[in-house]
């Protein structure tokens, strides 16, 4: 079943645009190059507009004024290199950027769109030639093919580990500043966050921001997002720290906090809110949330309780039925594509997964430092970690290492191998001896240090937050490092990582569900 998209804006379909690129190119380039805004729309995008993506279309609703006002500071160049927040957080891409659309922007602007800046858009910022289109094509290859931004951070001075080796295929192999390659997180659905950034750095005492807890939420989230908007302008847009002003920061955060994004239309299913289903952003507008609302693992983590801080109201109230969005479709005839989405939802909610080797849940208690979990294995589901009802991020603020950045998956339940991350750097860090300060023989090799690069804790190497799962179709590829090009790659990763096997039917049901979120 295929439904035509009816709105005026989506006469444009992705394939059509690609083939018409040469014709439309000159015009779009003109507009896109002016300020890096989403080029296809006038300044106001009313709620309800469908943005096409490979699986159908997403929608982004704003509770401020019935639509997205593209004249606010989020859409203004506040730094020196022409970038705006929307350069990397586009309404048409679920407030992130898909690699396919970045590639299209390269094509349309010959690699001069503001996203293509050497400060963090190129694979490395030195020994590159961006004066020719060929040079830019190669210098921005990770951004074009995986949608990756280079996040360069130094290990904290008090880290209990030493970076002993960095093997970076693009030349940024300094050991004092580590280049990590990360996907822009969607700047939408933010009121469901329990930590800001993949490594939580914008909600961590280590960066002078707030460690979120039940008792300080949502004030902590709002102040972290204000801080984040300033940091983002200084780093990505090479700003001088004077903008966004305090008033602009507030305006940016009001704007972001008012956004809700979800897939609204499926190529196979049609509208995702028919016959009792509640897909699309309206289904999210009244979704309740608080920190640890449905956490199943916080009771395992008494060590994380801050004195007088963390209250864990979710204790004992965990429901594994994380998503109910498509429950109404479960009794449709099995052949109906909507029944497949409901079956995928049931798998997400109930498929047993033997969770082992995940730092943050299964850590070895003997390792020292802040040790979490300490249980060698746990039978859970997808929702053990993606527990926020109908949203799917981790409601408890603790990042986990599930092995997405692991070049040598030796601690996995299977030896089936991980994702292909050969395009990423390989970084070796070793625990240091507390008395001599010299590296010991306890070492880890990873492509991303995750939380350890923020708090300096060796036990936190590779720990990444569980992101929001709405609007996935608008923002491929997946995982912090873009290592899963498709949702099927994501599902295959979990089968290999945790040692379970799905039938082809189950795989495609789960993919249909994830693609409808
Ligand atoms: C050059 C691309 C780029 C630009 C420009 C940019 N961002 Fe981001 N944004 C990213 C990346 C990459 C991440 C994830 C980085 C990480 O976690 O290490 C991110 C993360 C975020 C997050 C965190 C969301 C979450 O789930 O934790 C928010 C909020 C955000 N950006 C808002 C903004 C705002 C506001 C601006 C403008 C002031 C902005 N960004 C400019 C690339 C960009
Ligand atoms: C042990 C905890 C855990 C379990 C179990 C788990 N996930 Fe995840 N998931 C995570 C974490 C952590 C991330 C972020 C990892 C990264 O980006 O490298 C993630 C990321 C994802 C993403 C990518 C989102 C994005 O924005 O790129 C998808 C999709 C996903 N998980 C789906 C699933 C499904 C489906 C299942 C069940 C088959 C599942 N997860 C089971 C912890 C878990």
C-alpha cells in the first residue's frame, strides 16, 4: 500500500530532488548559502508539514506559536563561520542531519555550505587541502558518508588513565587532544532527556554543568541546555563567547524545549495515527516524563546516589511495555503492513535479551573507581536501556558501553564481530599507577572514550547515553559514530552483540516498528 503525500511541501520527493538536483541546484545553492538555514521553506513552518524521508515522512511540532519560526537565534549565524544551529539540526531531518542530506548539500554547493568547515566538519583540521572540490570531497568524507562531526576534547588532567596510542586514519592522532567522531543528536523531544550530549558532558559536574536528578529536573536540564547553546556556538560556529546572549540562550532553549518530532507517515503503512495508533508528534505532546520514570536498573546502582541528591521514584515501578504507540494495530490482519509495526513493537517490549559485558550494568566490581551494577548478567529487553515510555531513551542518567565503538569485541556474548568501524580512529588508554602515574598493563582500545574523556575515569571508557528513539527514519545513520547505516544494521548489531537470533520476519517487523517511531 502506498499513499501519496498530500501536502504542498512534499510534492518534492527525495529521489526526485536528487535527479532534479542539477536544475534546482543553482536556486537552492543561492538560498542555502545565504545563511545555512533549511533551504526549502519560508521563515515559518506550520505544525503538520510532512518532511519526506526514505521510509515516509516525519513531522516536527512546536508548542510555541503553532510552528517553527525560522527567524529566531537558533537559525541565526551567531559565530564567525556562517553556521547556525540549524546547519546541523534541520527541521527536515528530525532536527539532526542525515548523511544522505549532507551529501546532497555537498553536491548542491560543491562543498561550500557552512556545514563544510574545517573546524570540526572535516575528518581532520590539519594537512588537508580544501581549496578544490576534490580536496573538499575527500576532507569531508566522514561528514558526507556518515554525517559525523569531529569533537576534539582533551582528557582531564586528573584522569586515572593515560592515552598511550591514537591511530587516526586522517592524521589527527595527537594524544593530548582526542578527536571523536559523532552524529549530531536531535535538538528536539528534549524534555525527555536525562543527560545532554552522547557522553553527558553538558550535564556533568566535571564540565561545570549540572548532574541531573529527580530533585533538580527540569531546572537542571534548562540550565544545561543554555550552557550548551553557548558552547555549541563557540566550538561549531567559532564564536567569541559574546553570543548567544543570556536572552538569546533563553530563546534558543524555549524554542528547543517546545519541539516534538516523530515519524508521521509510512510508505507502507500510511498515516501512523489511524485506527487507534498514536504515531506522529501529537501523540508525544502529553507524554508524562520525569527522571528515572521507568528505570529498571537504578536500584542496581546505589553507588550513583549522590548524598542528598538522587531520588529514584521509578524504583519498582518498571513496566517492560515501553511503547504502546502501535498497540491498536495488533489485531489487524497479519498481511497488513501496520500489523508488522505492531509485531515489531511487541518484540521491542518483550524479546528477552541476555545483557552481559555492558559497562554501566555488568561492570566488574573489583575494578575500582565508581563501579556500577556489578551483576555479571541480566535478562532484560530492548527496554531495559530504552525505558522512557513511548520515547525510548534511557530515563536514568547513566551512560552505558554496549560495544558500538569497540574494534575488538572480545567481551561480547558471541564472536560474530561488531560493526565495521575501520573508518574510525583506534585509541588505546591504560590505567595509570596511582603512585608513579605511569601507565599499567590494564588497557582498553576503543574508537570513542565516551564519558571517560569527561570525568577521567578509566571505568567509563566507551560509555554513551541511550538516545531518544523517535524520528529515527529522518536521521540515518545510527549510533553515536554512524556505524549502522540502516535500522537493519542496528538490529543485526544487537543480535551479534547479545547472541540472539531473529527470523527474517522478526527482523523486518522490528525494523518496521523502529522506522515508524
Ligand atoms: C557543526 C554541527 C553542529 C552545530 C552547528 C550545532 N550542533 Fe548541536 N550537536 C552537534 C553534535 C555533533 C552533537 C553531539 C555531540 C556530542 O554528544 O559529543 C550535538 C548535540 C546537541 C544537543 C544535545 C542533544 C542531546 O540529546 O543531548 C543539543 C541540545 C544541541 N546540539 C543544540 C545545538 C544548538 C542550540 C546549536 C546552536 C547554538 C547547535 N547545537 C549547533 C552538532 C552541531
Ligand atoms: C544494554 C542496554 C541496551 C539494550 C539492551 C538495547 N540498547 Fe539500543 N542503545 C543503547 C545505547 C547505550 C545506545 C547508544 C549507543 C551508541 O550510540 O553508540 C543505543 C542506541 C540504539 C539505537 C540508535 C539510536 C540513534 O539515534 O542512533 C537504536 C535504533 C537502538 N538502540 C535500538 C535498540 C533495540 C531495537 C534494542 C533491542 C533489540 C536495543 N536498542 C537494546 C543501549 C541499549
